[in-house]
C-alpha cells in the first residue's frame, strides 16, 4: 500500500500538471495521486489520456471517479480563497465566490425565488400546505425574508431537483461525492468542520469575512421550523437516497461533527451552488 501511495503521488503530480489546472488543482492533484496509488497497490489500472477531446472527457470522468471514491486525507489541507468574480442568479441577486482546490463555490446560500427559465418557485407559508406540497416549493425561515437574506431560502427536494434549474447557468447543486470531496480537501472529517466555520479573509469587492458555514435553519417535513437557536448546518446534495429521502450534508456546530444524512424530501433545506 505504501508503494502504491508513493507511486500514486507521483502519478497525481504528473496528471495535475499535464491534464490541466482547470481539472485538478492543489489537493485535487495529490488526492488523485493517493487514489490512483491505492489502486496501483492492489489493482492494475490503465486510464490513458489521448488528444481527442471526447476521449479526454471520458477519461476525466474515470479519473474523477477514482479521486472521489477513495477518500484519502493524507495531503496538506486546502483552504478557501475569496475570488473577485461574482455570479448573479435569475432574480439578480449577486453572490461572491470562493475557490477551493479546483472547486468554485458560492460564498452564501441561494435566495433565488425563480427557476433558471424565469418561472416562479411556489412560496409556501402554511405548515399544512408545505407538508402536502407535491411540487417544488420554497420559503423564508419563519416566513421572514430578512432571515433568508442572511441564511438563504429553504427548498424542498422537488425544487432543488427541478429540471428547470435552481442554480444559475454554469452552476449546479453539489452531489454527495462533491460534498465529500470538499471535506477531503479541508483535511477530512476531523478538521473540515472547524475550517468551514472559520472566517475567510475578504478581498477587493467583498467586504464580508463570513465563514463558508453560518448556523443553518431548516423546515421539517411536517412544515414546522427548526429552533432559531439551532447550532448546526445543513445543505441539500443532488444525490437521492431512495424514493422518500435525499442525501444531505450535515455539520454540527458544537463539535464540528460531519455526517451525510438521509433527509425526507419534503423537508426544506438551504442550497449552496458549485460551479460546473
């Protein structure tokens, strides 16, 4: 295994340099090296990179699969860097952006009230109506828009997963694997919680030094809201668990503990977008 890891690190450095900075940067390259190294240590693999673009895209998916499926944390943890680039949603809301080892994230939760094509996402206030909603729905926490401005809107699974698109063009709701990769890049589950709650230095055009995570609030499947004193963070992933539940990324504030939970699709959770 040690031999595999060393060989994989070399492989990862080579691929990180030659495949392109847009694909693997920072811990992505070394993480890929560790993943490929683990495979080399036990299974002989061959993922050639050819000049043909279609073939390259196919092989890139295979490389990404190895990097996501082998969750190694034996690399120096990455950290968030504020970017000067902004992104605007369908309603005209502007979001600052954060770079993390090849990923680009929105710096705050989504507050959009229309799908990407301009159609309105149904806003549901009453608990009973929320509980019975069969289509996409959104709401402000305790029906207070000022809370949403700081913490984001809440969306049920159908709104998050709607084909009309919730995130701006060129962005998407992260999959479970992409959330897992964020944790890996931040040093693994034992370190990521603290890093997600740390202030991120501001840059020109971004006066905020807010952390990636602010204490999150959510709506239960029965329509009731969580306590305003809740000290936890939750976000939807785009990965379903079964017909009734979807995978969500959960972090407890008190101890930074991280879990990937099966959450009722009728629940209302915040959404954080990741660039394609």
